[in-house]
């Protein structure tokens, strides 16, 4: 497994954890994110989607699928920009930038390693 694939593999673990947490104990997230307790199913749906995205990342990493590894850099960067936008427009509390920052750090790490490997 390439180093760039390992960066995405580790991020898949993060997605698995977030996905399971949002699916089974969503109010842990709402407390951290300074949101009211979740009583609607939307947060659990997002949790399942995060878990499924983790599966995609996991398989992309295990199979060293460079095109998908590359696009995760873009996707995670977009999430950071969206999180900042949500906060800027008062749609979400400032703590959302921290979650977006985790994605941005992962994207920068993967992008840097892809470049070092000559895959970018």
C-alpha cells in the first residue's frame, strides 16, 4: 500500500467512527457541536452516509485507487470551505470549522504525499 493510500485509509477510520457515532449516539455529536438534541432522523441518515463514505475510502486505499485518492483531496477541501460558509452565514456554530479543519488537514496530507509519490 502506498503512503498516499495510507493517508486515505486512516481517514476512512475517522469516517467509520463519525458514522457510527452519528448513527447510534447522535446527541454526543450535537453536544460537541453546540446544537440542540437530535430527535429527527436526518442526523442518523448522515451517519450512515458517513459510514458508507468510509467504506469507499477504505476500499480506495486498500486497492491503491489513485484517481479516487486524488478526488478525496478535492472533496475534503470542499467540505472545509462549506463548513466555513455555514459558520459565516450563521447556519452552523463556529465549532463546525474545527470539523472542517480535520478534513482540510487530511486533504493537505494526502495531497502532499501524492505529490511526493509523483502521482499528482
